[in-house]
């Protein structure tokens, strides 16, 4: 009989279950407190019970866990200085959606060599999240593969659904069951309605196929997650953080029965992928907030130890420490200066 199934599948490789990994790398009390506290703060800010502004700041993607921990240690010192006006979380992005092909992130290819050792990637990601949260730094990530949350969800305080997946029913259903607040990005072409529809969908209960902590395929029933918001990230090379777009977003969200909650991604199309211009975007957003646009509750920035980006070399040892291998980032010194400047501008507003 002719083969009809798995014609293009080369192999199936069993991996560790979520329960096994969490047992191997359990969450200690200090990390649990970091996660729970940050989730509550984000909830309070979304509900306007806390008038600080949220900042999601860190590398475009994590490829070097040592450099990421170095960044987290610097961020924690800054967090303590500005926490009464800006609540910072660290970008810890382990999955990278690709328009065509390319490196898919630490979870998929942790050794940057095409070996795709996913079990090692899961361990590296969980180990890093444990170390960062133990410092008192809450983490934020983009969730791409719907199975991944089972492995790391207890260590994440905020998550996003990306521009390429906000329209996906699978990701809307997944978001409805997540334990943390969630942001939906507008699509890569700038379509806002896709993200607004995603918020409405994820607020409702869903039933879908997934896995449990033991890796068993099952029907997942969710209660819905209404702790959500939209992320404006620009589209088709054009920014969308201007007052006209923000007002339009507010009106569309109210029409959909949603409280306007808007975060601006200072990178991507909003800065034309020119990392230094993220500062201009942020200052414009802060100006709008100071003028009374309270729906603008947060911002995102791509920042690393050093500026710019680099390609993955044939010899991995030739990688420059602290430099992004995906989108170009703002360097740490300028990131700190920008955030301290923002802190000063917010004086008297919270």
C-alpha cells in the first residue's frame, strides 16, 4: 500500500514533558514572588489602579544566556531607581517568528548551529528565567508555539502575541488560557482591527487541542483572559504611534466593547528599524500621555548591552558579546540615559 501519512516528515523525537522539566528546575519562592507581584502590578496598571507606566525593555532575542543575565543585573539596579514612575520588565524572547526562514530562537536552536536541540533550548530558557526572576526582575516574552507555555508559563509575568500571529485562531485560543496579562500586536501591514478582534476572542472561553503537564494530548477548556491590550508596532514601514492613530485605536476599542489600553512598541516600523530613533518614539509617547492620553499605559524597546546587530558567523566563538543576532538594538548606556530622562519627564504625573 502506498504511504499516505508523514510523507515529508523525517523523524519524531520525544522530549521531556513540562512536568518533568518543572520538577528538574523548580521555581523557588523568591522567583514565584517576583512573577506574582509583577502580574498584579500589570493588572493594576491596566485597570488604572496604579498610575505608573510599564516598560518592556531588553534584547530583541536571547541567544547568549550569560549576556542576558548581565543585562538583567544592570536592569535591576535601574528598576530600583525609577520604580515609583516606571515599572520595568525584561524582554526575554526565546522564539522568533520568521517571515520566510532564519534562526528561530533559543528554544529552537540554542547552539546556533542548526542542530535544533529543542530539549536543550527549553532547559536553557527555563534556567535563565529562574536566574532573572531570582534577581527580582520580572520577565516578558512572545509566545509563538502553543506548547511552550506549559514549560515556562510560571516564570513569565507578561506575554505578547506577535504581528504575524494575532490573527491566528490557535494563538487567540491559547491566549484565553494564559495566566498572565497579554498584548496583541497589530499586523505587519498595520491592520489594527486584527489585534482588537484578538482581544475580544481571547476574553471568551475556548475549547481546543493541546497538551497537559504530562505531555498528553487533550482538549483544553479555558475561562478566557481579559487582561489584554493592543500593541502598536507600525506597519508597512510606517509608524502608527501618532495622536491620530492613537485616537482611532481608542475609538475602535470602545466600539468593540473594550477599555482602551494601548502600548507602543518603539522599535520595528515605528522607528524604521533604526534603534536610536526609539528614543524619539518614546518621548513622543510620553508627551501624549502628559497631555492627557491615559490609554497610553506602556512602551516596548529593543535594547542590548551593545548597539546594532550581527550575523551568526560560521565560527560561533567569533560572536561579539552583547550584540543582537536578530534586529538591531539600542546599547545599554543610551537605554539607561533614555529611561532616566523619561523618569524625570514623568515627575508629578503619577
